[in-house]
C-alpha cells in the first residue's frame, strides 16, 4: 500500500536550496548520504487539474496567513518575485529559492484535505 509521497525540486544550486529548507524553513531532515538531504514536509494534499497541451507539475507551500508568512520570511532574507495576489481560491505569492527557482506560497480559502 502507498504510504507517502516524495517531491523532487530540481535546482541549479541544490546545496543552497537544501540549506534554505533546512535553515530558513527549519524543516527536519535525514541525510540519505553524501549531503543529499530529504526533508519532512508539513501535511500535504494533491489536486489534479485539466490541461491542454504538455502536462507539468507544480509544488506550492501553504500557510495560514500569507502576508505574515511573507513578512517573516522577508526578515530572513527571502526574496519574493510577486506581490500577494487574490486568486479567488486563496491568496498567493511567489518566493525565489537561492538556486534560482520559484516556489509558490499560498493561503487557501478552500477547505483543505490534509486534515482528513
């Protein structure tokens, strides 16, 4: 039986992004060997959206208060590439990972599945 999910984020600077998840977000982790850190994530959920054309996958972090979380992370030196926007289903912003990638952060307005 499936007992979990494993998310992979590809990075141009994996060491910097691993340090971000470890030091800035404070996620507990294990070392799978040679510095390959695997992080425990907060509760998660998955959604399946229709698409025309090429499929892609996205990864978002969720929070209870996106404005407060943005302020807290900004104080730790995190750069945000988009202001908080109202998407209807929630409030969203995008942060820049040290390795150059973008990561969405949102405050859902919908019922969440991770508490089921």
